[in-house]
C-alpha cells in the first residue's frame, strides 16, 4: 500500500510505549503508517478493528499508526479491509450536506442506510448526523421521503441512464462503421430519449451537457451531403470513449 515507512535508528519516540512490542531494540523493527487523508471516522473504524482483532499497536503523536514490522502483512490486510468497507463513504474533499437523524428511530435509520447502499450513494454517519455528497442531495431527499412516507415510491431515475447506454452503443457502431444507417438511427433514438432531461444519477450536469453536445454534432455531421466518414468516425470515437467509463 505504500502507507508505511520504517523508522530509522535516529528517530526519537520519547516516552512512547508500544504494548506487546517488547524486545524491539535491535534495529528498525517498527513500521509506521502515516494514514494521511484518513478522516476521524475512518480512523475510528480502524481503531475498533485493531482492538477487536487484538493487533499490538500504538498511535504516534502525529496520529500515525505504529506496529511491529513482523505484523506488517496482517496490518496491511486490515487496512485494505477497512478501505474496502468504506469505499462507499463520503470523500472529505467533496462538498457535503448533513441530515439530522436525532429524532429517527433505529429501524428507520437502518432502512435509510439500506436504501443508500442499494443506490450506491456514498454516505457517512457521525453521531446523530448523516453526511452525503452535495451532488447526491436530490436523490437522498427522495430516499428520505421514501423512508418517512413508505406509501410514496421514490421517482425512478433510470431513463437518462438508459439513454446514456444507448448513446454509447450508437457511437460504438458509428465509430466502426461511419456509414451505418442503423447506427445513425440508433443515435437519433438515443438522443431523443435523452431529451432535455438532467444528467443520469450521480453524473455532473456540465459533463452531461457536453455529451449531448457531442451527440448533436455527430447528428449534424451525419446529415451532411456528402457525409464525411472520417469526421463521423472521429466524433463517434470521442463520444464512445467519453461514455465508456460509465456504461
């Protein structure tokens, strides 16, 4: 993982005492994990995991994790597990919004968390507050409403996502066969499906507007007489490759 570094013999630990790490005076036998970028909530999960598994460890003055070098492989696995478990947690570098859950009974909280997991919405919980990315606020509002008013189903959000997949298929066809009539029809149908709706769930509006603009330009090129196959193929490749990571 590259998160740790061996301490040199010149490093001074002062009065730091490592429980369970006796007999480490013969050379650099400690490993330090700075854990830069790990928020307090993530560190709390890690602390609980280390204690539960009985891993001998200490915390340095700067918050770095210190373990015996012989336990590196063990600790690496634990760090990987924590990172995997929290992969859907909020990114501290991304703007967030908070929802107060103080008045929510446990069963409703659990239901909301389950819905967030099902929708793959990154979230974090600290005390009585739920944190989500600002970009997900509209969808989370729908899920909150679904939990508080279970007789009201949240609005479906798959139409533009389906259009995005259709645009990818059409662009792929035209990238390989610029003169393909079926590819042109697929593109027109996909663009019509996308309409003027907002971006697919979780996607940035500026990015989505750029996708639609690229599709419109591709349609314009296909409407030329004669059709410039090279220009069509180039724009189709650009549209396809821009969509590939999301379909």
